[in-house]
């Protein structure tokens, strides 16, 4: 990050408002113990949900859990974390989208930690609040107020107003006007939220949660940009800022429903790297395009070993591409962006499969979502997503008057979806049904794959198999599927398990792990939001006309779920769900 892209504003009048000079260590979350369990429906006391204002998160505790780096604020270009003083502390970090080193690892800015400030002192009145409507962090101690934000209106700046001792950093030698920047930032957030909300009546905890999770997602991507969202957004670099299947399968759908402009940016990242995807396919002696399991700025594969064999990432890109078309009906986009993606992916898989002795087609060896068992053949989830891609490419060709490869239809007809004698779809060839999968795998046949042969029996067969300390997305997709099957109690239990062990402190920082802080895990945010939108809400862009007829399975206490600003083919809709039924109405 260069000096022209990162600005910290301190008006001269603020220099007299110094904070105290005492350190304030931040404790780690406790690991699970018999006296402090992290169970299926509960969690350790992570300090979350002490106050249940739907839009304001706050604390008066200097030592409140602020995750491993601090409170995350971003605009999709800059990502910055803030400490108890409202500025940088020893754990704070800052990143710039696309700011990778020569080894394709996201590199932190050296400037933000260099503005290190002492933590506030104990014994003085203290309050820190995060306004989710406006994206503003306010820290008060005594007569001192620090206002901090990462501008949503100007992607080049971060503002900290009120701390003592920060040096000015100018762009083009000029100091921007603080009041003007603050006003523009507020207006940008007002526009981002306008007409788009998720309202939950009867559950203040869930209401506060969905606002924070949506806040973290929509602040992590720039509209009209070319960067996707890494598993931690721009809050950390545990995954080196790389892009995985997390982007299209877990985060993209949560944005698509109400913010298609942001979702489109994630696909633009894939489109901008078509040349690299074509080269990767060619290395396998295949046609079309194949996207890396793990990629960064160059678009080349950066994953180690067997992880690079996770080909469902490419199928997920195709699935998301078609979902975007279904949701927007943007034919110009379909021709300029969607068709090159869909046709390239269809060509890849049509050339990747192998004819088997029965006359059908096998796909593998590869790695499915269950990364504890690599090198499998006919991973059912991967194959089901491939079928979606082949179908989507065929439909897109009809819409656009493009030619199709007859091999697509042949592969779609013969691609193996392994089943047992009872008709249950297995995870892969040779699946013994034993527990020990890393995360949801066979369950994903019901969502997002929506394979027509995947029913409640398939879900019940697989849902008990994931390990207990796996990613949060397992519980969230279980909640989503259970809700779509009409199982209200089961859906609620899985929904609570998908976030309670993972959110940290009063600012609801989502951790990837139950027993330690690794925040902010935007993949997990997307999974929980999908449970609300596509599970309890019943949204479905593939079957739009049947949304109102789908089963209703709300958690106990939810008197109404209202999803405002659902975007469908250029119009906005409000989806309302009550225990009595579901309605979908166009907004004025």
C-alpha cells in the first residue's frame, strides 16, 4: 500500500485531546473445557450479544474481545483493523486489495502499525461503538472522542479523527477536508443500505447478527471492481488473501440476493483471469477453462499438493455465473461475460471426463469438499455442479444463438452420480458411509447443487458425518437444507450452531475456529446469511415462481422474517415469511 492510497486525518484541533498512555492486553478466547463447553446449540461465553441494539454494537470494557487483529472496517479496496483506542494497536493490520508480494501473498501495509498508539487507561469513563448503518467506529474516553472510518465514498482513504500523535499522510500534498469526507462516507453507506434490509421480528439476537454479517460482506467488495473476496476479506492474511471456492459458493449468493452489483464484481475477477484458466486447462490436456483452487493477483494456481485437485471450484464459478443471469436477466452481460465463462467451463469438463466400461462418464481422481479424503472419483457434489454447468451453457447458447458442443449433452446424460442400493447418493465411488468428513459434502447435493435425485434420505445419510470441529459452513448449510425441507426445530438448532460458537465479543467478529480467534471469516458470514435468505426465507432464483409455495420453517419466536430489496430482473421485491406462509411482492 503506498502513501497516496492510505491517509489518516487528524485536525489540528484534535492534537490537544490525547488518550492515556497505559497498555491494555487483550485476552484470547478460552478453549473448550468441561466447564466452558462449545456444544451443538450453545457456545463458550465469547462476549457476544450482551447488548441487542439492531444497528449499534458497543462496549464499555477496555478488554473486550476484539478478535485477533481488531475491529474490521473496509471499503473493498482498503481493509483496516482498529484497537480499543479507535486507532492501531499492536495487533492491528491493514491491507489493500491486490496488494500481493512476489510470492502472491497478501502483504500488510507497514504504515498502519507504524501509527501505534497506547491503549486507553483504566478508571476513566470509556465507550466504543460501531454504527453498522454508517460504518463509523466511535471511541470515547473522558472528554476525548475518536471517530474512525474507512471511506466508502473514497476508496483511497482511512480516517482517524481525534488521536494524538499520528503524523499526517497526504495525497498529492493536500489534506482532504474531514467534514466533507465524513459526509460523503455517510451518504455512501446510506445508499448501500437503501431499501435493502433483513428484518427479523421476535429474535433480537438474530436481528443484530444478520446486520453485522451483511455489513462485513458488503464492506469487503467494491462495485465495478476486479477483486473478489478472500476467506477473511481484507481483515487478515491467514489464507494469504487468496480466492477459493468460498467466494462463489458461500459469499456470492449472500450478496446476489440484494446486492447484485457487488456479486458481479466477484465474477469479474474470474473473467479477468480467463487466459490463465485456459492455460491451466491446457496443462491437463483439456479444452476450455479451469480455475485454480487457490489464486491471487496473477490468476495462476497457488495451492499446494492435493488441494489443487479440487475441481469443484470451477464448477462453482459456472454455477454462480448462471445464478447471476437468473437473478438479473442481464442479456448483455450474459453475452460478454457469462457466455465465455459458461462455455469455457462446459468445454473443460466435457474434455476432462473419461468414458467408463458401462458407457457412462467418470470424473476424477480429484478432491471434493471433504478435503480429508483426496483423490476420489465421481465426487457426487462436483459431478452435480458440473451437470448444472453443462445445462446452463446449453441454455445460454439457446438464448444467445450460439453453437453447442454435442459432447455436452452426452456427458450430461452419462456422468455418474454414485448411489447405494437404497437410492441414497453417495459422496463418491466407494463411499462407505462412515463419519469423518471435514465438512458438508454429500449434503451439498441438496444445496447449492439442487440435484433432482437428492432428497431427505440423502441429507440424513450425510449430515451426521462431518467432524465436530469443522468449519461453520457445515452447520449453516444444514440449517438451510433443514428449513427447505420444512424441519423447523432442526433448522433452528443448526442455525444457532452456525454462529454462536464463532462470533467474538461485542462487535460480533466471526471466527473461522470455535476455540481460537481467526477473524473476520467472511466465508462463515456468507454461510449464515444464506441460511436466512435461502433457507428460512426460501429464496430460489432457479425456481422463482415457486418461492411462495415452499415450506415454511421459521425458528421459534420469529413472528416475521422480511427480506427487503430482493433484486430480480431489474425489479426489487420484498419477501415476507410468517408462520402462516410466504409472500413475494414487488416494491413500489
